[in-house]
C-alpha cells in the first residue's frame, strides 16, 4: 500500500519571520498526521524552516535547483548547497518554471539525476495546458513529460521519485480537475512507468495531484485509487487550511 505524501509549495511567498510563525503554529496541528508532510519553501526561508522543523514530522524542500554542483552560474543554487543545510526534497520542473524560466524536459531530466547524486528526493511536476487538454492531448503530453523526465534513471531511482500531476489550467485558478479526471490522468502516468520500468516500480511510485487543492476537495481527490496525496499552492499558505488538507481523513 502506497503512503500519502502531502506537500505545500509556498512559491514566492513568506518572509523568514512569517515562515517561523507558520511552522510553530502548524506543527501541533499535524503532529499526528498519517501522511508524510513536506513544505517546499523559498531559498531564503530554508535554513530557518529546517532549524525549526528539526525533530518534528515536517520535512523541508526547495522549489528548484541548478543541475551543477558548483560553478559560474550567477544567481543559481546547487543541489550540494541545498543538501549542506539539510534540505530533503526539491521540486523540479514546476510548470511556472517551464513557462517563465525556460525549464525544458532536458533540464528537468538533468536536475533529477543531479538531485539523486546529491541525495535529494525530487518532486517532479508534469501537466498539460488548457489548449492541449481541449485538443485531446492530455495523455500524450503527460506521458511524454514523464518519460523524458525519468530517462536514464535506475528503477530504484524512479521508485524514489515523487511525481506531481499538475494540470496547468487548474493551478491557482480555483478550477480543480474532477477526482475522476485527475485519477485517470495519474493512472496513465502510472501505466507509462509500468511500460518503462515494470509493475513493481509503477505500483510503488508516489504520484500526487496538484491544482487548486483545498480542504474542501482534498478527501475526495486523495481517496481515489491512484492519487497518492497532493502538491498544494495557495491553500498551503495558511497553517489552519493546510493542516485540514494534511488531516483530510478526519
Ligand atoms: P494552487 O494550489 O495554488 O492551485 O497551486 C498548485 C501548484 O502549483 C502547486 O505546485
């Protein structure tokens, strides 16, 4: 039985003092959670969040990284730097990075390999645009993004990759995919992984849904056969709201 993994993506929000207040308020609300809880926070909050979350069940992740370990890449942050301060997870290939910062399937693949080399666990985002969906290309797009992202990884690495299916039209729009639609898309990603890496890997890999997840729709989404939790943007910015998503079973 796969575990549920529920991650917050704060995106470009929260100053360090706000992050500290958040975690202090959030920790008692989720300390008995059955799901794994991750907060993916801005670089400037990482160190504070890791310090304050130490010894709790809250894991901390970054939202991006460079694929190189060091070098002349002004303004970038390397996997080695993240690891050195105790980061455990890193989001790779979020649609906002694909859209605004030239992230491609190729850089996503390089970053995933580099994350594993540096002992970081990648949360890899895939998802179709509204136009692609309307053209009936959803399955083609998300299976191809998955295939290219995972190219060259070992079975063990694929098993330890978290995939987040985030339809772009559902991000920050209040429009959630129906649980049936989201579950079917996730099934097609799992099927692709089965074709490439076999039944054992595909039945174990964690695949989340992301896109306007809220306290009011989390349970319905997470109780489907193939959705293993969520990657939550807006609704992760308030500890009360996010704790309800984490504790969706109650
Ligand atoms: P929202 O939950 O705000 O729609 O964002 C989803 C997302 O992009 C998480 O990575």
